[in-house]
């Protein structure tokens, strides 16, 4: 699992400030990067309570994160959201 609490470059600090309150950093990676076919319900529940949810989701979309739950959405849900947004342009 990517360490969402330890940005590795200064210029990215502002973009990654949501990681300071990331609830996923307090759990194991298995919740947010489950085996295929496993439930994402608990991860999404935590995302729903996370202060940085919107920023996290936008980060994942911008960086084309392919795996895991980010900002409360699974890979498939992020892909669908990107397609919907692209369709509005
Ligand atoms: S929204 Fe979810 S994945 Fe993103 S930082 Fe919060 S708990 Fe982690």
C-alpha cells in the first residue's frame, strides 16, 4: 500500500495535505486494497468519515490511481466517474 502519510517531495506538500488526516493511515492496507472480489464496504465507510475525502478522490483521479479505494470510490467507480466527467466536456 502506498504510504499516504509520507509525501516524498516538498512541491507536492500542498497537493498531499489531505493525507495528514487520512483515516486509512490508521488501518491496514487490506481494507483499502482488498483482494479481488472482497468487500470494500468498511473502507468506504471510513472514507465517508474522512476529512480529506474529496481531495483524496481528486488526487486519485488526477494521478490515475488504478488500484484500491480512494476517496470512497473503488477502481471501477473512479473509472466510471472519469468517463462521466469526460462526457460532459
Ligand atoms: S478518503 Fe478514504 S482513502 Fe482517502 S484518505 Fe480518507 S480514508 Fe484514506
